[in-house]
C-alpha cells in the first residue's frame, strides 16, 4: 500500500481534472482518490488510520503527478552517434565512413562476446536514460534484419520495467512474433527502393499472424520515391494499400513526399504519422507538411528518433517551427502522452483500457519536482489548459524526479532504483570508445584535417621554387613515429616503359643505325616533342635568334663558295643562269 498525499495531479481523465489530490495505491492499481476539500481530507485521515501499519505514506506537497511520457520512435543504436549522424541527409547519399564502419559492426549477424556486450550496454544506457526522462512506454526502432538485439532489449526492458515494442525489419517468419510476443514485435520498413513484391507478400503473411503495427519510414527521399513510382507504376502507399497493409495500425515516420492520392488513402484508412522534429531539422531542408496532415484529421505523435534525447525538447522544437499553426499545448502534450499511448500501447485485452490517473487504473505515474527554485509552478489559472501550457513551456528531463510503473518506483528522488547508474555510465563509455575505435574515428579525423589544410593553401603568386620547396616537405604525425607525406605535384610523372625482349619501343632511339648528318644540320636547333620538363626547353625568342644566326652563317658560306666557283670557271662555258637583281635568296624565318 502507498498513500501519495496532497499532490498536484494532472489526471488526464475524461473531464481533464486538475487539482490537489491524495492517491491511494494497492499493488499496481489506484484504489481511491481524495481531493483537498474537507471531505477529502477526512478520507485521507481515514486511510492513514486504517493502513498506517502497512502503507508507505509519501508527502507530495512539492510534486506534480501525471501519467508518464510515451516515445513512439526511439532509436537506441544511434544513442552514441548523434554528432556523426548530423552529417547525414535524406536527400544526399554522402557517406560517413566512420558511421558506416560502426553500423557494420553493430549489425553483424555472427556476434562475438564483445559485440553482445556492446549491444547490451547500448540498450541499458538508452532505456535507463529515457526512464529518467519520464518515459514509461516506447517503440524501439532498429535497422537489424536478424534477432541478435532482442535478448539485450529483453534484459534492458526487464530491468527498467518499461513497456517496450520492438520495431525492425522482421524476417518473413511468424515464429519470430510468437517467440518474442512479450516485446510486441512490429514490422519496420525503410528504403522502399529495396522492396520487392516477395517482401510485401511476406509482410502480408505476418499481418495475418497478428502483427499489430506496421511502421513505414518511406517517402523521405525524392529520388528514391520517384524511382519506386517508376518501377511499380504507383507510390509505395498505393502498393501497400492494394495488399491491405494500410489501416489504423499503420504509421508513417517523417513522410515528406506524399501526393494527394497518398494523403487520401492515409485519411480514409485512418493511418497515423510519427514526427521526429530534430531529425527533420538536420536530415532535410524540405518543409514538412504537418498542416496538410492536421487539415485531413490525421493523428500524429512526436518522438525523438535518431537525434532527439529529451522528448519535451522535441515538443518545443516542433511548436516553435510550426508556431503559425497555433497548435494548442493540450494537443502537443497529448502527442507524447495519452494520444501516443492509445495508438500503440492500449491493449484492452490486458485490462488497461485507459491512460489516466483514476480509480481502477494502473498506477503508472511521473513525478515532477516543484521544489527547485528554477522550476516554480506559477500558472495564471489552475486549469487543465494552463497547466499544459506551463509543462510544454518549461518541462525537461531534469525536472522529472520519479517514475512509477505498475505501482513500483523505478526512478525515485533523482536516483535509479533498478540498476547501478555509475556502472551503466562506466560500461557505456567503454562501448563508446570501442565503437569509435572500430570506426577508425581518430585516424579518419586526422586525414580529414590534413585534406582540409591542403585545400586551404593558396598557391597563387608562388614561384616554382617555393612550390617545389613546399612539395618536398613532410607533415609529422604527432604522437606517432611514422610520418604521412603530402606532396603537391605540378608536373606529370615520367614512367619508365617496361622492355619486353623482342619488342621495340616507338620512342626508343635506334643506336644500331648511324645517320650521317651534315655539319650545318647538326648546328640547326631541334624541337623535341617528347620533352616533359618545361624548365629545360628554351623560349621561342631564343630559338628564333639562334635560327637567324645559323641562316646568316649558311648564306655567307654559300656566297663565298659562289665567288670561288665564279673565279675558277673556264671561259668556254656554254650558258649561265642569273637571277634578277631584285630577287633575294631567303633561308629560314626573317
């Protein structure tokens, strides 16, 4: 038995009551509630007198009680990679090698002991962190196609006591759902360009085996969406609808590229939308059409996704981004509490038909500490709407002091009761170091910094000698004995041809053939077309000067030879050819 005395209670019941109440708990159920009136005070005194020997009496004067939060899309596998994942983009296929290496390690199908321990540390850390943020129910999303993560998820959820539904690309095997039914497994579809008709048929078979929810993270990339339409001659929503897979149990995660027909199908089949504001803020620059969804009456919930850590911060980010829509605080708070719970965790077959603090309901509560001077409770009016305004404006995970699940405290007075928080912190830091080492983070970071330094260099105005001097320098790697050498190449390297016996190169000089050249020809300059070193060749002006000098030498020699021939010629010469006086011999360029 527990008696929670004199607390502010946001009931979330049908009348949306709010006020000072005392709550009597018996096991995992709420058995009675008394208000702050004289009649209610007398009832509380009677409880204390009747159950004082067995009941724990808790003074909640400086507490606000409300049902706990619900995270409809939590991705624990990115819990340690927030800053790496911010480099990703829905529209671009730019790869982050470090992140890819880490995910390849996490998603391997044949895990070793170290890999299993890392997965366990990740889910222990993620679940306990969300518990301290006031989250008692969550949809855990994974990109895995095997079942290696289900045991770590089971262990973590058993420790925290949270209500967990695991969403991942389940293999087409109904036994998976049967063996892990306690985790409420749901099918998660992403990258629709990799879908085949066989996959969709397998999902349909799983749906027939009581697969309750289907999550589609599709229509987030324009090129992929258009490629799917080109392949199947219809959108992914239309194709899934033909197989009967679009209904009230279907949810779309951050859909960006839906046409009018898709919107019509979602509206008619009463499908839902999950919005991850921080993911949309970093992964795309496209406007998210939330006004269209609200206008069509489509239900939506707000979640953390890859990058979000505090769900109430996600609510404020969403409100500020779409403030022109004037969405009420009551609706925003409901998107992470009652609306989210009723969509994904309201299992009437198990007897939990509501999500409120009321008689005969499960004792699931979140305790908000009002004693901190930085978080004083001063609403203008003590009404349900004004309290929702206050919580949406101010509530963060730091103000959550306790979480009760099924009548048991899992987190109380700022301390986790289900595990050793220091041990979780030590283990997750070891896993983080292991993941970043696996992803070669430091090595890739140094290489990236070196590339950026080279790109920043401005070589304009540098002489050739300065460029050569810089290109011969090396960059020392601090902390290591070896050196990474970075050279700027200004000329094409000359590669020596491999000689094969019996094969002659066209660029090879024929040493066995002696070509007799005249003395005049040997003095004539030659242009070597195979010259690769520009510094060893003369300028055109120098070549012209040398040609002219050779031409003058040849003309003088020819003139002297003609004079000698004229003087030694016999008298009986028959004829001679004389050029006109105005004609000059010309050799070479003048």
